[in-house]
C-alpha cells in the first residue's frame, strides 16, 4: 500500500474517533440534565461509546474518547476544574486503567459487557478515592461505597449490554 493510503486510513480513523468523542460528550451533557436519586449516581451511558472505541480502535482511542468526554463535557456543563470535574476525571482515569487491564488480560474472553462492568466498578472506585482524599477525608464516606458499587455493577451491566448489542448489530471487527 502506498504511504498516502495509509495516511488516509489514519485520518479516517481519527475522524471516527472524533465522532465517537463528540457522541460521548453529547451523552455526558444529556445525562447531567437528568435528576439523580443519589448524588453522583448516573447511568454512565457515555461509557458505551468508550467501550465501543476500545473494541473498534484499541486502548488509545478509548483513552482519547474518555479524556475528551470529561474535558469537553465539563466545559459545556460549566464544571471545569470544579470538584465535579475532578471526580469525573479520576473516575474516568481509573475506569480506563481497569478496563485496559481487563482488555490486556482477557482480550479474547471478555465481551463489551465484562469491559463495561470493569470500567463502571473502576469509575466509582476512582471517585471514592478522590472524594476521600480531597473533599471528605472521613471514614464514614466508605459506608456508601458498597451501595454505589452495587449500583455501578448494575449500570455497568446495562451499558455493557447496550455496547455488546451495538457491536454485534454493526458487525464491527475488533481492534
């Protein structure tokens, strides 16, 4: 293949990743408009897009989509550099690490469901660690952790099921 067609392929891939990031930002902003029964509890539907990016283009693409979602989403919502931003960023960072580790270890055995559950559990754990270290350095905060971890498991299962169905419906080859 000539170098120009490789460059075009990379450009097309970058464009697709940018579209995925834009979709994740839109979902992030939309989710922020819905009321929450508990502070910080959201379905995390933007995670569907991050999991799709991982499955289609690999870990670096998932990283790009997640980071762009957190930064651009916080700019649109007006939470950039606020405590909410740092909670979202730390959650996304640990979710990516957890999902990346799961991807590395069980790449041929995990579906989007397993990856999404790993990401959801990592996300809530990252948020709790950040909340405890920076905002609420009291042991009582950890009493909420099992409840929110259970909620994350459920939401991770739901978003993973959505990502898995999308992946199969679109018949996308894995990265």
